C-alpha cells in the first residue's frame, strides 16, 4: 500500500545495482498503478534479462499480460 515509498527505496537500489534482474520486476510492479508506460519498460528489461539467463519459464504470467496491456 506504500508504492511511492517502495519506489523511492527501489530507485536507490537501482543506482547501486542497476543490473539486478529481480529489481526490474519489483520496480515495474510498484509503478504499474501510476505509470503503465514506464512500468512496461521495466517489464521488458526484465524479460530480456531473464531470456539471456535462460530462465524464460520463470517469468510470471502477469509480466506478459501487462506488457501487452492496452
């Protein structure tokens, strides 16, 4: 329920560790309600990173639903 506070914390983590894969998913989830376009960008980065790691099957379904949300 405190998405703006969570986003602030996650952005600090991103400055220190921008390539952390799960961080991209966490940020996308937190900002989904307030900024869908920005959120989709984070979801896409997450999918790309998971694909490079050979972990596509571990991507939650909601990620794809939200990337293609109109």
